[in-house]
C-alpha cells in the first residue's frame, strides 16, 4: 500500500515527526520532490535531528530510503547528512538514488545567491540552496540527471555548452567570476564516485515492491501553499508540493496512492516571504514562537525565526482539498496549553466581503482575518494517549477545526517524541 505524507500550509507543519512515526510500519520511504532548502526536525531515541534530503524514515533499520527522480539532489549535502546521523550512532541507512534524479550543481547555489543579492529588497526570501536555478535549468532542459554522470563523452560536451551560457550571465548580469568547464568536470567525477553505489532504476524497483505488497511511504516537502501552481505564487517553491506529484516524483501510477495524510499545525507558522493572513506580531508572536515546536519555531534549514499566526481554517481547508486528504494529522497541540483563549481564523474579509474560499495572491495580500475565539484548556496535555482523556476545551478545539476544514483529524500530536500521538475516530472518516 502506498501512503503520502504532505503539508497543508506553508511547510513546517511537523511532517518529519509524522513520517518518522508512520515509517515504523513502512518498508520503503521515498522523498519525491524538493531539495535541501527545507528541513524536517525529528526527535527519537537517538536524539534530535534536522534532515534536509534524507527521508524521515532513515532511523529504522528495516526500511529502504529512496531519493526519487523529482528531488533536487545535492550530492555532497546528502552524503554529509548520512555522515551526520551515523556519527551519532544511527545505523547506516539503506539508500537508493534514482538514476533520473537531477543534480544541484555548484553554480546553482551561486546563481541563487547572486540573484537574491541583485533583487535586494524585492528578493523572494530564498534559502539560497540553489533550488530555483536548479528547477529553471531542469525545465530549460540543461539540467544533469544522475545517469549522465556515467556517460563521459555526453557529460564533457554538455558541461562545455552549459558553461558557455552561464558565463554570459556571470559576466554581464552579475559581474562575478566565470565557470571553468575543467574544474566542473572534476567536481562531477567526484559526485559520480560518491553516488555510484546507490544508483538504481527507482521506478522499476517500486513497481516490483508494489506488486509484492510492500508498504511505501511518500514524503513531501513544504506544503500546499508553497506549490508553484496552487500556492501563494510567486512566493512559492519550485516543485509541486502536492501528493499527486508523489506519483510523478517517485515514478509510480497515481491510483496506487491509497492514503494521503495531510499534516496541519494547531496554529500557523511560515518561513520566508508571502501573504500570511492570520499572522501575529510582537510579544504575542514571540511567546508562541518561543514555546512552539521542540525548542522553538526556527527553520530547520536556515535557523530563521518563523513567522507566527493563529490556525487558519481557510488556508487549511484549501490545503487539504488540493492534497486529496484522507487523514489529517494535527500537530503541536500541546504548545497552546498556556493560552486563556485561542483565536482561530475562520474567514477572510476582502473589500468588505467575507469568504471562506482561499483566493489568489493579489486578493490574499489585502485579506483581513475573521477571528473566532475559543476557550483554552490551560493545562499540559503531553503524555495523554487517549482522546477522551484530553480536556474538554481541547477536544472542542480539535472538533471545531475539523468541522471548519471538513477533513477527518485522525491523529493528534501532543509532543515532539515519536510516541506522543493520539489516534481518534472521526465522524468524517469515510
């Protein structure tokens, strides 16, 4: 059976923990899109980890971790990450890399930095990991697939051709040092030697695994609102963050994805620029940021303080719809235990009219949140395993959110650990 774990909002919903938890029952975990530009924070028996490229199931010895063809593969970052976990006594994970995955080139990172620098105050808030230049090249058909590392003549000719194009930009637009094709070829040879033992026809491997009845988990990065088609364009990422893309980014038929677990935070947070209707500021935001997550709300990749907000029913309903949600995992609920009252965004007011439909970016920029305030539960809910044992106001909060978004909340996370999870029956479950 194939399940997907994806985000409903801006990313940072707690997908890493949910994937790590579901990986216990999985044979194979596949990262299907994105690159090392965002991270997943995981707390387990080995400690606390921030993963960027490795799938979140690498901590189980029974699993195979796959880098799918849809991933922006930064080879040295991947291997540094493997070393960072094995140095902390995690057994060496079994890893396969798709022969059709494309490589983040050293110049992609440079171009990302140069462009943000050039744009100045109008920048996109990039993590400068090379992701936008990487995907630009992929779709301009001048990217490098992993299999090309093993075709020396093709590689050499293509590097020469690509350097010619890039050097025009470096010289005349950015006024930066030019690329040396020989140096780049040497780097590609290093990449080839590093990745060679792991390369595999992933689509064929997964086809066989599906036929054998294996449990496969597809792991997405970021969330619906960062999708280039359906998100807050242009403040989005460069690859599709939707579960539907899991089929493409892993190389399997779409009808094989039977369960889509969409992760929603019990409040909102976002890293980077873009419209964020339920955002809060000042002391209120600082307090939530400080208490949030495990050790506070700071980006797993950048360390940047996340922007904070109340739970947004409009954005989350939209996020769940686009994902094709079968189950909602509701995370970091324990964080809200300090509040007397908890505001929830239930609608957007745009030009004097209230809507519960998520609009396009221009309208989003002028939307004001319509808030409904619910009573808090003023107690620590960590350690509770049964839904009925949660305080009444806490259950009311979950059920209110579920009713607003219209998708079944079947998992409630009440702490950072692997076992801090409450399963519940939802009236909305099909």
